C-alpha cells in the first residue's frame, strides 16, 4: 500500500488509469450510447461498474482535477478555483502556480515509491500542478499538455517534443482535437512507457459548445469510445469520471442568463466597495465568458447586515452562505474564500459587472457549470466492483483509490 493525504492506495499489477472527461454531464454518455455511438463504453459498463459520483464544489476544472490528483477536497489541497483574490496583496491571480498547492499528489507518492507515472492534460494551465514534485530526470515520470506538446523537453516533461513523438500536430486550444491528443497519447504511453499510474484529463470546449443531443457532442464521444476500446484492450484498469457536469445557462432567445452581482453591490454599497470573484475565470474564456454558477464576495467591514438576505432574494441565486458555512458544507479553505459564497441555479450564471464581460466569443447559447446542478458526474470502472457505493458518498476524487484497487485484483 502507498499512503498519501491519509488515504491508502494499492500497488497496481496492471496500469491504473483515471480519465477525467472535462464537463461530462452524464447525459452525454447516455445519449451517445442510445445512438449506438459508444459500443466500447456500453460493453465496459456491462462487464464492469457504472455509478454516479459527486464532484467538489465549486464544480470547476482546477478544484476537481486537483481533488482527483490528491484524493482529497479543496480544504486539504488548497485549490478552490481557477482564479483567486489575495486580500493581503489586493491582487487577483490565476490559481495554477504550484505555490498554491497544499498537499502532495497521488502521482508524487507513487513516483517516490519507485513507480512509473504518466500525466497528459489538454490545457497547460494544469500541467505544473498535476506534475508537482515529480522528478522527470528519473525516467519514471512523464507530464505534458497537448496544448504545449511541441515544446516539451525531457528534463522538464519527461519527453522530448511530444507532438513529434505522437506524430500529431499541436491542436488548436479551442477544438475537440485538443482532447483527442490526450487519448492518443494515453494509448501510445501504454505501448511504449507502460506506466503504473496514468491520468488523462481533457478540455470541455465541446461540452460548452454542444448539448448532448447535438452532432458535435456525439462525434466527440464516438471518438473517445474508439480510444477507450484501445485502452481497455491493453489490460489496464480504468476509471472514467469528470470534473463537473454542464448545463444550458441561457434565456429562451439564446442570450446568457446572468445575475450581475457586482452591479448590484455597486448600487447598494457604492462602486467597488465590495468585490465579486468568479473562480471560473481562466485564460480560456471564449466559450463561457467567465460566467459560471459559483462566486465569492468580499464585503467592506461596514456592510449592512442584510446583504446576504438581499442577495438570497434575487431570482436565480439559490444559495448564499457565510464563509464559515460555505467552507463547512463544501470543504473549502477558509483563507481563500470571501465573506459570502453564492451559488446560482441550473439555468442561471453569476457575473461581476455587465460591462466587464466580453461575450463576443459566444457563437452559441451559453452552457456552463460551477454549481450544485453540475455536481453529478459519471463514475465508470472496467472491472466489476459490487461494493462500490453511489453519490453523494462516492466522489470523483475516489478515482485513483478505485483504479489502483481494480488494478491490484
């Protein structure tokens, strides 16, 4: 057994793989299977185990990927969003620097124990966090992104020019091919590197753009299914899950359905007296305009006592919690959360000021995530585990505990 962050992980006899399908609302798989587009997944579900798990809240990319990577919620690993406000410096910064990570990853623990580890992520924003503590010079660790695959170097990523190695050009960051690169690399790594533990994590460009019944989504999942068949045929123990789901967040006319909370607070308290932080913010906002269903608010010391109740009365704002209550309910680090936490409903998003959101890149009606309605995610194992529970007890960050257990059978 290997212990990390208070959890035990079995030593695999075959490669243990966790696949994070970014934005994979369970309906995507159901629709694609019903259309006959995912025969391999249908077979895997029949012979293995299929459940629904819960993601962490906020249901955004960074918090959930690092929860999967550490086996613990944000209260332990510290990554509670894609974006952070530091009250001490007054700066808003991306939370993709290793200095924000407060717990070792499962990958580091296996690597330190002498195992071989491989990580492939679609977007480079996750690479440093997922690869934290890995010594690429040992020859037992590989970690790179498809976004920067042509720039990989052996001492930093464990591989030289991953694009040339795979024989594929670097994909556009806003494309399904960015995720396909991840799957293709996973198959090649099984054949050439044979890792003991491997993590493959994609981008949700397709899920932001297409609903489950649309052709773009169906094509994506048919593509994934072909690679799943190849991974499964190589004898690996595989867990398929997601970092979050995805819901339509728009009005009947197709315009985004938004509560601009900073505008409201400016009216109530004076301009910029309060500060609204949207943790969905990252370098890739074209497909969501930084609009999600979770926000945190920093209030001035003299804020009226009824601000929380006034926000809770706004149509579409389903949850308003104090810092202490939010951290207890959602397992968040208190020093990285504002005075209030807001969660919007299934069809609604939260914005800052209307003037601050550039929505010119939205060429289809808004689909987004971040709230409780995007917490349900698939959890599928290509081994039969009759004692595996269901959500809410089953979490997406149980992926490697289950994958390594299945790989040790």
